[in-house]
C-alpha cells in the first residue's frame, strides 16, 4: 500500500481524531496512487496514523477510514454498517433513522437513511463511491430490505470528479412510500424529495413543540412537506398555516394533512416567506407560535455574513408576528453557522425587534445523527424555542 507522510505541524489534529487530511497538510507521497485508492498514512516521524482513501482532485485529499493497521475490504464495510445499526438500536432508533452519518460512524462521505424497510444511499466522495457495491451487499445481508435507492444527485460529487446520478440499487420499487413518526404518517418521495426524501434529523425536535402549540394559532414558514405544522395540529393547535415557496412541497404537505385527517386544522399555501412575513407584520397579523425552519443560507465560509443577515431578518420578522408571550421556534441546518453564532443572531434579532426572550429549549439534531466532539461538521443543526415578550 502506498504511504503518505504528513507535515509535522498538523499531527495533533489528526491524532485527536479528525479524519480529514487536506492537500497542504501532506508532506510527501511515496508512490503514485490513483484517485480513490487506499493509502497508508503516517506522521512526519513515520508512526502509523491510519488508512484512508485518496483523491488528489479533492480539497480533502484523504479521508481516514481506520486508525488501525487492518484490512479494508468488503467485510470491513459490513462490520462498520452492523456496528452503526447496533448503536441505533441501543439508543432507540429502529424504524426510521439515519443509519450511517458519515464521519460520525467512521465512514466518511457515506450517508444511509433507513425508512422502515427501504434505504436511501449517498456516496459523496470518489473513495467511498468505489465501495458502493460492498455497501449495498452489506445492507442486503444485514436487513434483507424491500428496496435500496441511490440519491447521488448532489452537487458536492462534482468536486470529487463524480457524476450526479440517482436510481435503484435493488429491484425497482414504488419510491413514494409512507412512514410513521410520533403516531403520525407522512408521504416520502425517495426519488424526488429533498436530500434523501425526508428530514429525519428533526424527528425529536418535532415532539418538543407539543406543549407550546396546544390551543394556539400557529404559523410555520419554510414548511417543506409540513411535518412541524402537522405535529402542531396533532398536538392540539387551534389553527395552523404553513407556507413554502415550493408548490410541489405545499401539495405534498396538504396530502400529509389529509393522510392524518387534520385538514380542518392545518393547511398550506405556496408563498415566499421573506415577502409575506414582512407584509403580514405591517398588517398587524399575530400568532401564538411562529415556527421557522429555513434551508441552509450558505454552503461556503465566504457567505456566512449573508447567511447570518438572512437568519436575523426572518427571526426578527417572526418575533414581530407574535402576540406578547408567544413562542418562536427557530432552526438552522448549516454547520458553518456555529451554535454560539446562531444564538447571538437570535439575540440581535430580539434586540432590534425590541423584544425580550426566554429560552425554553436548545437542541441539536436527533441522536441517530451523532455529534462527535472535535468534528464541528457533525454538530450542524440548531433548534431553538424561546418565549418572546415585550420589553
């Protein structure tokens, strides 16, 4: 196996557990590996650091798979996926869960979501993509699934020299399925829905609203397929309005309301949240609960400032739509905005809105998306509930 030697100054970061090695951290390569090949990584003093796959075309040139001098083969991935499943079962995530969360499960750039007996797979790097068939074999052996679907229609793959693609990795099946979550049912479009079709990372947070929405008039913005809003109706809200710019998402959200027989309480409309939150504030509309779950406003460090401005703006508008003593439910799904920066942004929004806020809860993503200390990219979701009162 070709050996890669690291520069001395970065050894502590790798030794402390981070699996990413950038091109400017490599001192020398003893050989000429092909993109996607496994390489043995050693520190500057020659000590063993791990085994990973290399891609000279990628900004992250090496992603470490193991810190032990072991064989990386098809059995390796079977063991890792089995270990990931054992962990989910221990912490109570069995029906629907993120089965593999990349670096957090020691399988960098691999995402596997489990929707009951169906699985959706993403291989987001060249090195992991080369092991796709081994991963599919492991899923078949461990789960005997009804179907496996590939959602590699992800722009990040182009940075690895990979094509975007999606399709069946098993016998074809109906990719429009229904899942259960918190005693509710939801349509999931595995083929065309966002990401892998459904946002499992908020499944615990959707339960967190159950007390604040009882008998409340609720507004939800950036609803996607309406999961938070339908939970609000299920938990006893008086009325719920959900808005999203996507007509396709709104249509599915209304289907979800019908599926749960909640269409008399909750309905969805296709609207631009940025426009209507501002307009409704001027009109004096008021709600008891406002829920904001926007998409990531940035995918690069260069645009963090614009993202923070966007988060501040929508949260300020949301607060102005609340009755005194109402609740703001706010999320951010980009790891580039740290938890501290997110909370500071909410505070500044409250200050500009001349409101006082009292924190009810502040969570990360569900525990089937584990947070690994020292790997900031695994701690990406911020979920906040605050009571908002006049100063």
